[in-house]
């Protein structure tokens, strides 16, 4: 008989997925492509059990030590790490466990730390695939939903520079126990082998994107003055066929990336 789910810890942003169709979509996403799996925030192992069934090396990182009662029935204890994922050096964690090849990271991301965790994942080159659940408000900042105008922002710019992304499924509140007050979405990611901006420049790119999108409705010629000289800004924009009055929110990702490269040179 299945164990009763634990009480969700609100401080940890816990909502336990309870929709079998969504569970199956997530746990089968990169099941054939990957050779190793890490799950972050497995909770009582709702996804873990299905992931384990693929017969690939699986490691989990969980903050809530109550979950040993559930995870210990699914995985050997040396594949379970109880710690705050925000404190984990993922490259070191991966290397220590010898799980670098064709690595797939899966997470029903805790709502309150989804953005900083995503930024950690993006910077970890060993992670080749990701299947991540976001609250819809954050998903809107990561993936360009077709109906949204002026959708580009710093988080999306970072995500789509280093990964190809697509929508796996939308998830209503009723798919969780307890139901959150918002809709969710699962985004699937595949790392680009040769991104237009090398991963070694991640921090510089992040700084640039945060600069231009902090005031995304203001003219770039003015916004960039804290980032580069006026002459360099004007020359870079002109070379791309852009006016100094253009606004960051009006640009496609390719133009944003090209502008970064011009200003960096």
C-alpha cells in the first residue's frame, strides 16, 4: 500500500504533483536520450519512482530530510543527498559521482527559488537536458509563449542563448496536492552544442541583459550609458541597423546577442 503523502512545507514551496499524465510526460521526456539523471527537489519521490524505472544512474538532491522515509524505499542512500540545492556546486557534485555523460536534470522547481536554481543549471555545462516545472509567472520569463507581446527579458535571453526550449505541457493547480494558487508549465530544454556566446561569458552576458532589461521601455542609447561609452553604443547600434532610440523590449534575441558582441569588442 502506498504511503500517505507528508504535509507540504509551505516555507519550502512544496506542492506534490498528483496528475499521472503530467508525471508520465515529465519522466519520459529525455528517457531515451539521457544516460544519467539528477532530480532536484524530489519530495516524496512522485517523479523519482518513474525515473528510477528507466534503469539509469539516478541521484536526487532534497532539502527536506523528512523525505528519507519515502526516497529510501526507491534509491540507495548514497544516491540521496539532503542539502539545499542553492548551496550545491553542481559541476563538483556531478564529477564526484561520475555522472557527467548525457546528463538529464529533472525538477518540479520550488516556486520560491526557481529563478536562482535555473541560473545555476544554465551555468553547469555537464547538464545536457532539463525538464523543469515552473509557476506560470516564471515560465513566461523563460519561454516565449506565442500570445505574449514584447516577451523577451534577461532570464529568457540567458536561457535561450544556451538551450533550445519548448513547452512540454501546461499544468493547472488541481494537478497538485495542495493546489497552488497559480497555473504551472513544464519546459523542456536541450543544451546548444555551440552557443553564439560561449558559456565562459555567462556572467558578462547576464550583467548586460540585466542592464538593458532593467529599463526595457527606455531608449537603449540612454540605458547603455552605464555599460559603454556613447560613441561605442552609437557605433554598435548603427552597425546593426538600429537607432539609439530603440527599446530592449522591441528586439529579437539574435539582435540582443549581436549587440552584446559589438559592445564587448
